[in-house]
C-alpha cells in the first residue's frame, strides 16, 4: 500500500476540516480517501502486482557496509502499479455500472473509517484521481506531503514543471490545490490564481468559504449559545479567529473577481447570508435575553464574548456593504449595558473595573457610547485606585482610563481655578502613574499624552 501511496503523497491531504462541508473541495484527496481507494483497487489489480515488490540496494561505499544502503522499490514495478490503477479507474469511468460499484465500495470504507457523515465521493472525484495518477510522475521529485511543504516550495515547483511538462496544466495544478486544502490559506489561493488563473482554484476557494462558514456556525452554537455538539468534534472555543478566516476567504474571492460569474457570486452571497441569518436569528435574540436577565454579579462571560463577536461581525459586514441595520437591537443592548455599567461601578472589588471597562467598550461598539462624567465620583475613584495600584492597562481598560483622564483634564482646563478634589486627585494619580512607567522605560500613556 505504501508504495502505491508514494505516487500520490504530494497531493494527499491530512487536514480533517475538509470533511465537514457539504460542498466538497474540488481536487481533494484526503488520506482516508486514498486508503479507501487503494483497498478497492487492490481487489481489482493483477495478483503479481500485489506480491512483495522487488527491491534494489542503493547506497555508497563497500558492499559490507549494509547500514549505508537504502532499499528502494523497483521503478518498473512501481510504474506498472500506477498504470494498472489508472486503467482500472479509467475503465470504471467509462461504465456507469462499474463506476457506481467502485464508488460504493470506496465510500463504504470511508464511512467506516470516519464514523461520521461525510459527503460521498462521486464521478468528479474519480476524474480527479485519474488526473493525479496520470500526472504523478511529474511530481515524483517532491516526495513530501502537502503538510510538510511551504507555499514557496509549491509555487517554485509549479513554475518549473509547467514550463517543461507536456501534461495538462490543470492537472499539474492539483499539487497547488492539495497545498491549499491542507493549509486553508486564503492568501495562497489568491497568489496561486494570480499566477495560474484556473476555475479549479476559484471552485476550491468557494468550497473553503463554505467550510469556514460551517465551522464558525458550529463554534457559535457550542461556545456562544451553549449547545451540546458531537464531543468527537473539536472546535475553537473563540469564534473570532474563525470569523477572520471567513472574512479572509470572502475578501480573497472578491479579489479573484469571481463575482463576475453569476453562479459563483450567488453561491458566495448565499453562504454569507446563511451566516448572517444565523447570527441575527439565533445569536442576537439569545444575547439580548441573557443581558436583560443579568446582574453585575451574574453576567456570563459567554454573553460578553458573544456581544463582542456579533458587534464585530456586524461592523465587518457593513464595511463590505453586506450588513443589515440592527438599530432597534443595538438600542436595547445599549440600554442594558448602561444599566450594568452603573451597577458595576458600585462594586468595591479591585476587579470591578475590568467588567466596567468591557461594558463601556461594548457600548461604544454597539453605537451607544456611555458618556463619561467627572461628576461620577464612583468612576473617578475606581480609575484612581487602578492607577495607584499600577494595574496593567491595555485594551478596553486602557481606553476607559484614558477617556476618564481626558475628561478630568478637560474639566481642569475649562474651570482653570477650581476643580473638585476627586478630579484633582485623579489627575495627580495619572501623572504619577505615567512618571513611574516612564522611569521603567515604558511609553507614557495617560496624562502626559492627554495634556
């Protein structure tokens, strides 16, 4: 089996994510697929080819240095194995009954190995397999699987072989598609299509968009909506990187100018609409309900993560002119965030400002910013305490502290002669905080920048 696999090693994909989409990527040969194909072909190959292959000793040095020799399989036998396999696949493709029987056997083995529902292989996959077997001698020099190849290696090899080979360029590009399926890199798809424009690359990118959308939906269901899914599946706990992957594929498909094809454009929009509907129909109402029921002591972190995700999603869709207005929902969310913000300020614990900062930042993202008032002595005291403790400041917490210090400095400039003791104490604490950070060779962040 391994000798047969050696022909296809450069195009055998090991990443399992290719199995979870109903839109199977074009040009994909997964390791499970390859094993199932071999088991089916082995029953149809001539018996002599299934015997132990002849080997020749290849090495350097004297005959007695056996450790310096590497046994390798006979080239003629390997070529016969490849040609017979190609002949079997070709004959099956010419006979509907034979093709159906071969595919049924392969798919039964795949399903047993995977134990989960996966799209069955079809006629297009047999044609891909035939192209791979036909073109395999061209990439014998690669020798490594896609997971061990860099993008540069693949592009360099394709440039060399496409200039010298008489094979169909579309078949040779299967090596690039295998790398794309393994690493799922939207940028590589754009580069590959730019160098070698191909409908196969466009179709593969579309399939990866579909897979990215489905993975994101599963992550939303499991980690933001709390639904229990198949424990054998492992999804990222934070959907945000998966959203970046979806947007990456969407942007790359836009860069490939595939929207000029109405069918592909419709498929892309369908996938994005599917995701948008899931967010607006399932996630948004659930988050609003959780937020309405929450108190400052019971607000789930999952709710805050979900709000951050859905607001980011809405902003990204709007930036691409694909979003729909959610004014009413944002207003309701904003009102609940103001309620929780005021309640959190009453919490005397040192960590309360972390929650206050997150709520403050989410209100900004929802388009309903919470006004900073120097009359709010609880906020001034919380920020001053954080500065005096020299809390690490970054992200939402840094933005809230800077906004509060800015408001205090503006109040001082406005009144000139008199400010409240709370405002004066906060400004002094900010100056000392900045001074200490400067002495420690860290960049000043607060009063000095705000003055």
